[in-house]
């Protein structure tokens, strides 16, 4: 399938303009809870949209960044509003201060990069608990995060490809970027060179990164996408297309997308020009947001919906077992 750049541009413009119809009147819920499993415990918030009446829905797991919590992250990303539009459940696990005093997910810990233990196991088990209590569409479970949460989203998606169908990473780092705090600081400052030989589970991945990010080097965003492409069984066959755009009164951006022959997206990399370490298109109601960028929340949900057909059985089994 040969991609036409102008068609691609028009398609993205239509996606940006389109808004799903308003859900049926009802009362949305933002439920606080605590979760305990063999690997440990964490608190969480779960958003249930107003249109929920027992029907099956997708589930998105959102991992906050350092110094944040679920309420702050939800307010900043406005993902609950997108969940209303898309009829989707959103789970916000909370990092415990006694696990990390700045509430960062411990993506740089060797313990937390193995299946069946540590924070990835807790997050995966928490998602499964929601799936046991709500009629979640099992082929439409996704995970995304910001900064340390973005790095952890890559890890959890890599270790649990049987659970998560696609991954969203904002200002994060690739899998195997570090094994301890010194190597983490180096990867954040210069880019994760040691991750270049690592493989992920090959799910479709959408990446956002500001090119003026002074906290996590933008090279990390490039490597997140590169890992996904080389890990997917059809990654070498993906056709790239590049689009330059401008948010009215906001940031310019460059989008590089990789599509399979059937037209389904395998990966997207959004470089936000002039943006720092902040959620693109977010609200000032939360921390670490930049309202001048393209809307990362809506674009992630759009990508997840479109990427369903790109998830092959081989990609869902992935390299991680146990």
C-alpha cells in the first residue's frame, strides 16, 4: 500500500476535528481504591464514564510522572474527558511515597524490570482486577504514561504483552534504559544507548516528546519507537510517512508515522518543537503540562483505536515469558 502524504495529512486533520457524540446522560464516577496482590499494594483511581451501563469497554491504564498522583495526572491530561468521548474506562495507579519518595515509578530498578515481580506485576494485576469487575474488551487494554510513568509503561507493556495491546509514551525512556540510579541519570541526560540492543513486545506504540526537554533527552523518544519497530514481526515492512504541523497559537510539531500494508498504524513519533518536559496539549489544572502542544490525550486514544488490527498473535506473545 503506497501512502500519499496529502491523504495522510487530510486524514489526521479529520481525526483532530472529529469528536464522538456526547454519551447518554448519566453520572460519571471517579472511584478511589486500594489494591493488594502477592507482588505488593498500591492505591488507585478508576474513572467510569457516564455512558457505562454494563456494556463492554476498552481499558486504559495511565501512569503518572514523578511528584504527581492520579488526581493531578487526570486533571492535567484531561484523559477522563476523552474517556467520556470514547466510552473507555481509565485506571490511574498511584505510586506509594514509601516506594519512591518523589513518587516516581522505579523504572530504573532491576527488580522492576522482570515479569512476575515488583511494580510491573502490581500494575498488571491491578488491571486484571478491573477486568474481573467490569466487562472490559480484552483486546482493547492499553497502557500509557508520562516521564517515569512513560518508562514504566514501556516496561509493563513489554513484560505483559498478553494483557496490553498498545503502549503510549510521553517524555519517557525505552525498555532496558537503566539498571540502577546512576545509569538512569545518564540515560535521562544523554539518551539510553544501552537499550539499543533490547527488544520489546512489539506492540504498536505512540510516542510524544518535546525537543527542548531538559529532563529526559529527546533521543529517548526516538529509541522507544525504534525498539517497537524492530521488535514487531512486521516492523521492517512498515511504510513511514512524515507530516509537519502547527497548533494555532501553539507549538509546531513533526509527526513520523509507520503504517502496515493494510493501513493500520504500527508506530507514531510526535516531536513537539519548543516544548519541554510536559504533557502536550494538557491543562494547567494539572502539573507538567503544556497547553500549546497538539492534544496527546486524544491522539493516543485515536491511535489505540486504530492500532487494534496491527496487533498480531506473534507480537502479543512477545519476548518476555514466565
